[in-house]
C-alpha cells in the first residue's frame, strides 16, 4: 500500500527533515528530498535511503518562491508521481531582540517558515483534493505557543503555522485530507548547535522533564505516525514534542 505513496519533505538535506525522509523511506514510501542550497547533503540522504533499498530523489527549490515551488511540483510529479504526503519542514532562525531586528530578518523568517508553508500546501492540496486523499504535516515549534526572547519573528512564524494548521484542516477535511503539526521543543540539530552550552540553553535543559534535548529520530517517529493510515482521525492538531518542557 505504502509503495504507491509519495512524500515531499521540504528542507530535507539535514536535521529533522532528513530524519523524516529516512523514516518514511524505510516504510516503502517514495521520498522527494527538497533542498535549497546543500546539494551534497541532500544526495547523501538519498544515497543512504537507496542503499537500504528505498526510493528517493533530490529536488532543488527555494520553497519561499512561488515559481520555484511550481517547478518543484512539476519535477516531483514527473519523476515520482503525485505527492500524497507533505511535510512542511524547511525553516530558519534569525535571532535578534525586537529593538535590534532589521526588517530583512523579519521577512526572511516569515517567508521561509510561514509563507513557504502556504505556497507548498496550496499546490499540494490542489492535487490531493482531486484524488480525495492527503496528509499534510507542518513542523511548528513550542515557540509558537510560548514567547521566546530574541525570536519575535520565529515565534510569529510558528504561531502562524499552528493557526494555519487548524484552518487548513477545516477546509480540507471533506476531501479526506488531514492536516496536523508537530511542535518540537529543543531538538539537537544544526539549528540548535551550541544552544545547550549557552546560559539560555542551560536554563531550558533544567526545565526539560526528560533531562535532555530530543533527537531527530524522535521527531521522525511522531511524523511517521501522523502521516500514516493508522492516523486517520486526528486533524487540525499540533502535537507538542518537548520532553515535558512546557508542562
Ligand atoms: P536545520 O537547520 O538542520 O534544517 C532546516 C532545513 O531547512 C535545512 O536543510 C535548510 O537548508 C532548509 N531550508 C531553509 N530555507 C529553505 C528554503 N528557502 N527552501 C528550502 N529549504 C530551506 O534545522 P532543523 O532543526 O532540522 O529544523 C527543521 C524544522 O524544525 C524547522 O522548521 C525548525 O524551525 C523546526 N524546529 C526545530 C527545532 C529544534 O530544536 N531543532 C525545534 C522546533 C522546531
């Protein structure tokens, strides 16, 4: 059943996106690995998947650019087939205090984290509606629920994703499309490199009930469940995956 499915994961050349791509491929799902700049990393993810017998291909696109998104879908559809499972994972941080934040830092984070989620979901949902099946998973953050210092732009983008998840779920449920998000806390990736040894990071670590950062594999496990046929009823939700940080 899964081998008829095609998953597109944005920003999948490393970190959480790469882990989700590998997990889905291990379940016989064909995987489209989107990357923007790191072609070598993306090819490495593809090679790891194909070495284990999975099917994967790499596709370059800046997902905050409408034309690039349009080309991306044309390429994915012609190489792998229609996208049934979408993971909006691409994300960036540009951390500054509000009073120091340039408009460019605001725009970059909102465009990459929030606008891209709109552009990619819009294109994917059109095809999913026609085939009356789809799963959309957005990678939000606990920062979308609680404010974080130096992340006015990032928190706004992730709060937007959580709200968008609910709206999209309402619009798409009648087409048998579910839309959910995962809100990770502190996960060890390049994005959080060095955070655990910073004063703010040490404070955060003390508050995590599980006493450690999460791993990309733990996010990928939750993603695989939310995208699977076993999850046929949950929609519009954001699953907090933070080791108990926000409890
Ligand atoms: P990461 O930096 O390892 O990965 C982010 C990926 O997005 C990279 O591959 C990057 O190239 C890609 N990307 C950035 N801009 C892009 C664009 N315009 N087009 C296509 N790809 C683009 O970081 P990560 O921790 O793996 O982050 C993945 C997602 O998880 C992000 O949305 C991030 O906000 C979210 N998240 C991470 C954490 C954490 O603690 N690491 C916590 C909460 C949420």
